[in-house]
């Protein structure tokens, strides 16, 4: 218990430093489980866990924000606990919304599954456990499938976290730039406009999906003062902003149907 308490204390200290990924190194199963549970409770950031044995990742599989990575240890004893960090190194400089975790190639410092011995059917246990691995597809090493252990896509959590962080940042900026925001339609509109700018950027980056008319699926609601509770108005707390959106989808597999006329 003491070790898990120490790990969580350290995690709390740096949790809001701006990092998106947490990679445990040299920690025991109990400590990793505690980290996974803590990150899940916060609804922010993503824990990336490496394991040569994918069965060891099963106890973490009920936490949406924990992703598993697995490749075998190479003959020289290297290639262990590196796939997750190689993934981060590959995408760290990319704009959120412009990538997903499937089919990434060019991962540095990690050896893919053996090209000759690792066949397509051997990918099945990784897919069933929602564990990411690096293997050869048609001669090209790729990462599959960019998912967390619950089967959710990592990039969708990245998009959600981007929106939350930038929404809070933009709303704070608006309130500090204005000497006073009146608790009426004018002040509320200032807050709504600031939030709309965040979602417009998120849509342009590819975080938010389009509807059938090619328009953003994001909907922002700003309730009027009359819909607010008197106690909140007296406390100068506007609680009428809300939003919803559909995360943008990606194509991770392509299928071909062909007919030959003889």
C-alpha cells in the first residue's frame, strides 16, 4: 500500500503539468493498477503500459484510459518496454486530430514482430485483447490498432482532452481580458463565443465529425440568465454552458471486392 500511495502522490504532483501520456517504468502490478484507476477517475490523460505477456494487461481492461502495448523481447534482450514510448515519439509532434494510432510506421527503437514467423492469425489474440502491437503488413511494419484496453480509440480521448483543456484556457483568458462580464445576455454571449472558437478549431483539425451536410456535429448551448438558479447568480457562477459532438472517424482498413468477367 505504501508503494502505491507514493506512486499516486507523485502522479498527482505532475498530473496537470500539460502532459497527455503517462508511461510507468520499473513499477509493480499493484502500482500500475493504482495509476490506471487514478487516471480513470480523473477522466483525463492516458496510461500506456508495455508487457511482453498480453495476459498481464487483462486486469486493466475495464479502464477506458489505459492502453496496452506488446512486442516480444528481441534475441539480444532489448526491445522491451519501448513500444509505447516509440508510439509517443512518433506522434508527439503531430497536431491532435490529424492522426490516429492505427497503421503508424517508422517507430524508432522498436523491432516489429518477426516478419517470417508472425502470421496474420497470430494477430488475433492482440485484437481480441485490444492490445497494440507492431508487426509487418504486406512487408511494412505498422502499429495496430491504436486502441485502449476497452476497445476505444486513443485518438478520440486525445481529441476530448484537447477540447477540455483549450475550452478552460479560452474561458479563463476571456475573463481575465475583460474587467467585468455582466451576468446578462452580453456577458453570456462573450463566453459562448469563446467556446465556439475552440470548437471551430477542433473541427478544422479533424477532432470533430461532420454531419450529412458537411457541417460540424458540435452543438454549443448557452442558457439565458433566467434559466439559472438564484443561488448561482448571487455567487456569480454561470453554469449554463454545455456542448456535445461526434468524434471524427478514420479509415483503418480497406476492403476490395472484385469481379472477373470471363
